[in-house]
C-alpha cells in the first residue's frame, strides 16, 4: 500500500485524526503496528542514520518521505484527499484550525497528567483535580466556544468549519466531541448546551457513510484509560 | 507595510519565533501593538463577523489574509523568505521540526503554570516544583537531545538542522536555547554538556549580522516573568 501509518495499535490518541481522514477519503492505509507490532514504530524514531527521524508517532511513510506531527500529516493528505480547500489561504486556515485542535488535545491530556507522563494518575491526582477544574471552567469552554464561533462565522453558513464541503478540521472536531463525551460526560453535557452548531456538526460527521462504517468496524479502537481522553470519576464530579 | 504582526508588545513569547524570521530575512514588518497598543489584537480575535478569527496571538495579516498559529505563520513566510527548503518534502520537514518546538515551548511554559494560567505562580508552586523536576530530568533532555540528533543526522553535515542554509527551525532552536538559559541557568548548563551541536548552532545564529543587530536593538523584548520562559529560583535549584 502507498500510505503506511505508524501509530500505537488499539489506541485512538493522535493517530485517530489521521485515521479519520483516510477513512472519510476512502483511501486504504497500512497500519504497520497493527500488523507487525510496535517494533517498526521505534525503529524510525531511534534511527541514528535517517535524515528525518520523527520525534513521536503518529507518522506517515509515503515512499521515501516520512511525515511526522499529526497536523503536518493532515496538511499533507488533506489537499490530496479533497479534505482541504485548494487555494493557499484556505489550506492555511484549515491547518490553523487543526493546530488549535492540537493545542486543545494537549490540554485535555494534561488534565489527568498535569505533573508528568512518567507518573501514575494516582501520584498526581490532587493536581489533576485542580487542573481539570480549570479546564472545565475556563479552557474547554474557551476552545469549544471558539470552534462554535468558527462554524457560525463560516461565510458559507454550511454548518461546517470551512466552506461547503467536509474538510479534515470537521473530522477532527467530531473526534474532539467524542473524546470530551468519553472523558467528561457530565461536564460535556453542560457545555454542549452552548454548542449547538458543534453538536450538529458532530452528528452529521458520524452519519457520513464511510465514517459510520469505520466507527462500526474493528479498525476503530475503543476509548480506554491508556489514551489522551480518559475517564476518571474523580475528574468529572 | 505589507506584513502586519499582531502580538503582545514587550514580550518575546511565541511572537519571537516570527520576529526572528523577519529579522533574519531583512523583511520589514509592522508590529501593530507596539505602535497602537493591544486593542487591535483583540479586535480580530473577538470579531463576530470575520471569516477566519484567530484563537490567539501571534497572527500575521498579509492583505486580506489573517494567518494564526506560530508554526503556520513560519510555514507561510519561510518559503517566501528563503528560510525553508523549496521542495515539498523539505518544507514538511522544516514544519515538522517547528511543530516539535511548539510542543516543547508549551511544556516549558507549563513548568511554572502546571495547574492553570488563571492562577498565580505562588498558588501552584508545589505542583510547579514537581513538574519542573520531571521537565529537567526527562522532557527537556528528550526534546533537546532530539534536536541535537537532527543536526547530527542532517546529511549535509552543515551544523544546521536542514541542508546547508539557515532555515527557520534553526532560528527557533536558537530561541529555545536562549529561553532555557534564561529560565533554568543551572539545569541548562548541565544539559548543554550533551548538546555541543545545538550550542554551536545557537552561537552561529547569534552572530548572523541581522540577528546580532536585532538582539542589540530595542526591538528585541527583554526576558521577564510575564513570558513563556520564566526564571523562578525555586525551579532551578
């Protein structure tokens, strides 16, 4: 297959944003670690000889090209798959939205690991409770409210983030809603009252035939607490 | 002027990576908030009518185009200013490196604000001490060691991150070293022993005529504790 995706098997994580783009486009991809285990992921990251070693998964191998960083991968495939505007200004806008989603995902992760990814949740639970309180009160409403406004201000008034056709930021925003619902069901139910356009976009993406087929397939990893979005009851009281 | 940069005046922050690209390229730019205060920054962010509202500064206005997210701005100007490779694979690699620097900067910021940007340092000092210990022991060596390896594995063996000519990731890596030296002088002195290529790159960038002139000018904001890189003695024992 032309496209080889390197990401942790069984984990949505950052790889999921890339998977959703491939699935919506109907482009087949080789999930290398699903097929062969995680060894090949580490091989390129640890290589002392390749010119472009990736810092972390996900990364995409296309021929001799190795493309790392989720948003960078989407920037590359988005244009090729018809999931981004064609003109430069539109491509930059799509990428800008994706980078803001990247920032949000990092903050969502750090709710449960505010001190260190090297420590267990229980070792940083008190700090996690404080950070999550701020996240739910301030950061999540700010980020999600921003995307709600982006949909509202889209001159096409299409209910999508950009123009009249589905682009990769729509798929990513769908995944953000999925993740927030998993991690913070109570808080997200409250937040959604102020996010009617975002919820409508989520529901519309979920019904896209290829996305619906993907979500029902065993290619879609389940949510669990070895991922970015995690459900800890202590963080969703 | 053709390029209007919107960022907080007197703060290096994320805007500094953009300023360094303009300065090295010798392209003049209008620092809107230096000239007119911060009002205009908020105007575009809060607008309920523009199609592409930025989430946060820095953003760059070029004619009708508003480009947000630091790495996205550098992706745009890099190619135009001769500060990025011309072919697509090289541009993606430069952008990938910048996005990894973006990740590092966020982690450097969160050392002093691990709980919330809405709280004072003193209100999260205990958590900051724990997070910083992990940052100095694990995260900073991992990120900086990665960039050291990128320079070592550059097939051109030029002492730069990419090819034989200075690109924007070199300027950004220079700024990271500057920031780390300001924030963690003791820890960084230890780390630098294992980063000879990175230190040499830093010194080489500092001597570039336009960069040296910029650093000596009053356009370069000073370091201080209202920025991303902050010096708190409690975090650098």
